[in-house]
């Protein structure tokens, strides 16, 4: 598959992943039982697996230095940890809310690194 096609697929999957994460976060804040529906338990894993595969494919196709990729991976790990606290592991609604906001900031950092190709978001 050519680079641009994989890149566009990756961007679509990013949009779906973030949108679904925000929806799940809203359901968590509303304490909705819908969060336990089969769709919300399965779809994120499918989308995020496809997102990871497309990201690995892009990394293999991308020409030139990739030092910024380590920053994206670190941001991704932080996003995953904070996301699990927000949606599952947080003991109180306050902790889950803070983790949700922090996970969105981690996601924004990942996007910033992707656009700037710099771990410092082009600030240096």
C-alpha cells in the first residue's frame, strides 16, 4: 500500500479512536450503563489495533531520521495508562475525570509531535 493511503487510513483511525475515547469518557462521567455494552468493550480494541498496525507501517515507510518517534511512543504509553485510569481503574469520579483530561493532553502531545516531527513540538 502506498504511503499516502496508509497515512490517510492512520489519520482516519486516529479520529475514530479519539472520538470513541471521548464518547466513552462522557459515558463514564454520566455513569451511563451504556459503557458496558458490547460495542464499547470491543470496538476500541479493533480500532486501536488497526491504528497501531498502520502506525508501524508508516514508521517503516517513512524516509529519514525518526528520533521523534520515541516521543510519540512515550506519549502513547502515557495516554494508555491515563486512559485506563480514566475509564476503568480510577477509584473516584474525580480521579477518573483528571485522568481523562490528562489523557486528552497526552493525545494532543502525540498529534503535535506527529505534525512537528519534534519531541519538543518544534519549540527548540
